[in-house]
């Protein structure tokens, strides 16, 4: 399963479950914020008890929420199927340089005629609130991808400069209508079979057209896995590094690439991705190291074989699991991730979900390598995660 299909499946799985019902909201307890950060409270550690997570996960530092401590750029994705992310973006708006709502799709509806679908999800009141809360410092850059393209559409788009110009004009017009600061473009996972030279040319032209009007283009790029299977490689990066404002690198969801039961993002693999693309500080800072705020649950049989596809786990589901089940929490130093293990009814369950310590390790790696951060996605994490940014 490629990244695009996985995230689409992920979206559908949680379109119902990830939004609180009115009854759940009534039952939710008011949590008083802390006076100091999770680091000052001694919660960022490898050896941590599950009770500590249960007790503290919803308690963020009140005075810290308006202070960004990570120096490089931070992008946070927000999805309409996980409404909690909208609230997170408002509360912690000052932590983010870019907010990317996942609302929009590009459709070609005729020769040199493009439109954006999904505009019904655009919430102008929320946009204004986020910008006001951040003193206009958080830039709104919705993610866009192509939808319902036929072969004739692709042929036109890749072979006619006037088509690209029409697409760019439509995007610029919509950015002005809805007060967007630019866009995050996801394209390589979708159209990889149609020639990277064509895609790179399209991406470069769109970026240049948007830049003429002070609009940004951030490019989503897949991680590297096998040497002979790169949807986006160093050559592509070098071709686009002067045109693109930032690269949102998807250094998570390791399973969908490796098909191995294990961590979401082994830290050596994350480092390998960054170092592969560039060692130049100027371009390192354009890379946004991907952080997952979701986890994965693997159920295996007595032979250690996976019984089914892994199940994505959100923060609220993780808290329910550790409250209601007997689980062992173990720190895997090789991967810099915690793992929950259950051994019942002749089957083992492994759950990899981010912790303060695993996120801290990756944020420190980003600082060491000089990159930014991109988070998929804001509604999936635990509130005290944001103290680290």
C-alpha cells in the first residue's frame, strides 16, 4: 500500500470516530494547564510508567502555548475528518509557521479549465481565528492534490504550457479569494507512473507562477526506501530545491514501505532520508522532517506473523487502551520509540505510538541536521506533545 492510499484509508477509518459527540464532550473533564513544560516536569524520559501518561497527557504548559522554542519551520496538517485538529491549531497557533488544512482537490473540467473541489470544507472564521491568535505569523497553506484525472487530462497538462498557466491562474485566484498564503502540493505518490520529468516541470512552473504573487509552494515528498525504488530522488530534489519553499518529507508510516512489523519511523531511517537529499545547510532548512502523531497496532499469531493489516491508533484510542488493558511499555533504544506489548489468548499485540521521549529524539535530530518539522496530523496527538515545539 503506498502512502497516498494508506492515508486515504486512514482518513475513512476515522472520519466518524475522531470527532467527539455531544455526549462525549459533556463527559470530558476540564483539565487545568500546567505552569511549566513537560521537560521541566520531568516527563521526557525513556523509563516512564503508563500511569504517568494517563495522568499527564492532557496537561500542557499554559504559558508555553504561545512560545515557539523550535527555531526552524514547523508545519501542522489539519483534516476535516478529525475536527479536534482545528481546536489544536487555534490553541497552539504560535507554535506553527504553516498550517495546512486537508480540504482541496484539483480537477480538470475542460481544456485549460481547472477547478478546486472541497471548498465546502473551507472555514473562513477558523482561518481568521488562527491568524489572529498567531498575530498573522501562522501561514495558511492548504494541501492540494489531483482528482479524477483522465489520460487526456494528463497529456494536456504535461504537454501544453497554456494548461499549466491556466492551472496556476486558478490556484492564484483561489488563494486570493480565501486568504491562503500558498499551497502544499502532493503529487508524486499519485502520478509517479507518468514520468518524473513531466511532474518536475509542472511543479517548477507552478512554484514560479505563485512566487510572482508572493504565494508559497510546499512540496510533499515520499521517503526513500530501496535504492532502486525512489518515487522522488536526490536528482529531483536538486532540480527543484531553488524553486520550492519547503519539502514536507514523509518520514513516518515505515510499515507501508517495509511491510515489517515494527516502529513508525526508525530514527536511523529518518536520518538516512535527510542526509540522502542534501548536506547543504541552506537546503536542509527547507526540508520538514515528518513526525507522526498517530500510532500503529499489530496483532500477531503464536508464530509472530501478522494476523491482519495493522490498525492506526489515535491519541484518544491509545489512552483508552492503556487505561483498560494490561500492557507492558518498553523503550526500544535502537529505534528511539516506545512499544506497548500485550500477550493474551495465544497472540501478541504490539502498539507503536509516539511518546514525549520518541518525539524529543526526532526533534533533537531535526535540530542537529538543521531541518524543520511537519506533523501528520494535529488532531491525532496528545495535548502535552505541543510543549516540545
